[in-house]
C-alpha cells in the first residue's frame, strides 16, 4: 500500500459530498415549488417522495463512505474510485425515479445496492488478507 | 503509532456498516409486515418505533465512527475495536428493545452511551498527548 | 504532507462529534419540556423546529467531515481546523436561531454554507494538485 494519501479516493469522496449537497438543494427547490416552509416535512406526494429520496441517500451515505474507503485502502483504489462514481450515478437514477413515482426508485436503488455489494466484497477480501498479513505473519 | 493501515479498526468499521445495513433492512421488513409503502413513515406504533430506532442509529453513526477512529488512532486500536463491537451489541439491544416498547429501548441506549463515553475519554486523552507531543515538543 | 496523524484535524473532528451529541441532547430536553415521548416527532411548533434543526445538522455532518478532512489533508490542516471551529459556531447560531423562529435559522445557515464553501474550495485545489503530482508527474 502506498504511504501517500489516496488522492483518487479523496477526489471521489469530495465529489460525492458535492452530490449530496446538490440532492439537499433539490429538496429545498421542491419546498419552494410546493410552498412548504420548514420545519414542515409533509405535503403533496411529489414533495414527500423527494424528501424521502434525500433521507434515504443521507441514511446510506456513511455506509457508502465506509465501504469506499475500506475497499480503496485494502483492495484497489482505482476500482473503489470507479465504483464510487457508479454509486453516484445510481443515486441520481434513484432520486430522479423516486420523484416521479415510488416504484421508479427501484432500478436506481438496485444499482446502488450492486455498487455497495462490489465495494463490500473487495473490502472484506482486502481486510481479511490484511489481518492475516499483520497478525498471522502469512505473506499472501 | 504504526504506519500501516489499522486493519482491526477497518474490520470493525466495515462490520458496523453491515450492521447498519441490516437495521435498514429490518425497517424494510417492518414496512412489508405492516403494508406501509414508502414514502409514508407513519403507521402502527410498532412500525413507528422500528422506524425511529433506525433513525436514532443513523443519527449516532457518524459520532460512533469519529470516536472509534480517534480512539483507535491516538490511543489503542485493540481497545477501540473491542469497544466498537460492544457498541454494535448495544445497538442491537436498543433496536430489539425499542421494537417491543419505547421504554425497553433504554438499557441498550445506556450501553450505547457507555461505549461512546469510553471511546471519547480514550480519544481525548490520546489527542491531548498527541498535541503536546507535536506542538509543545514534550515527550510523554 | 506529514506522515504523522493530523492531530489538529482529529481534535476538531472529535469536538464536532461532541457538539453533535450536545445538539441531540437538546432535542431530548425539548421532548421533556413539551412532554413528547419517542417515537413521536410532531408536536408544538417550537419542538418541531428543534427537531428539524437537529435533523439538518445530522444531514450535513458527513459533508462537513468530508470537506474538513480533504481540505486538511490536501491543503492546510491549520486552516481546515480553524474553519471547522467556525462551522461549529455557525451550527450553534443556526440551532439557537431555528428554535426561536424558522426565519432566524438563516444567518447561522449562511455562515454554515460559507464555512463549507471555504473548506470545499481549498479541498478541490489541494486534490487537483495532488492528482497532477501523482499521475502527471508535475512538481507544482
């Protein structure tokens, strides 16, 4: 593993934070369009779907960051960064679909899960090898 | 401090992300059991308790990650990792208790706070020593 | 970049986690003052504003951590740490303002955005230079 900071992971992470800020902004725009002033979080179905779409992204964001960084640190930085970009695309599909209807959130959601699964599998493999290397003195 | 990546911390962190995903899944199962389609978040008391149990875990998760990693980096990786496992157990108790009744969330919640307190105290001690070492040239 | 762990960033991060815990505690106090037992999240306007103020802080917290650490790692640790303190101050203003009225949340919120913007600009600059250094072999 390189000792310099993983700049690709950092770039994708920063980009994902900007994407999350953009999704939060779209909830704000939906508030304006439907004239729903904070702290109210209920309203027309489209607003409620937009609000929940963002909440779901917020709930999953730390899980994304954890799998992105464990995959990138212990397995492959390039694969992690590329899968991170795929995750953002999946979240965009999810968000846009969910705004239209509850059912249309699903394709984006399944792609989200696929990206998280890939990151997770590589992270588990990398960490397992790291633990073997460090604590059992094997050299795989 | 070792320069190789802290693999035990990473393992516990990844495990905690899987645990959070499992809790999110259980909210989904509760949705199915009570036939509550997204984006609705209100319903029978048991569903509402399950939903809030998950939300509380989501709200605290970044605080857990921050105290886990500052404790593990600046104090003891092994103690941090073990306390991280305790935190997951506490969250499981909290979640299962909360589903049964609002009051039964408390034992798990207090154990959650105890784990966070331990991580925090060790993190503060480790960081304080780190700042003294780095900026005041003391060698404790 | 230094290879020892960034202790100032860690200190500010830990402090921000304590601040988040304090804000969560204030939602708990508001529950008690208005006699609103979990899992209920609706009630008098003041409680609902307090609840949403905390939720907004929760939603933004991972974005704060990401911009703080990318700025601190790839640009300047001292500037990032100082801006991190400013962010906490901004969140305190936001929270206190929001409790009084929806409109009074705005000054703190704009200061929050200013802090995030500063962290983001420095992070983008630092990461861009890092990518050029690492992948294009330039030495800026």
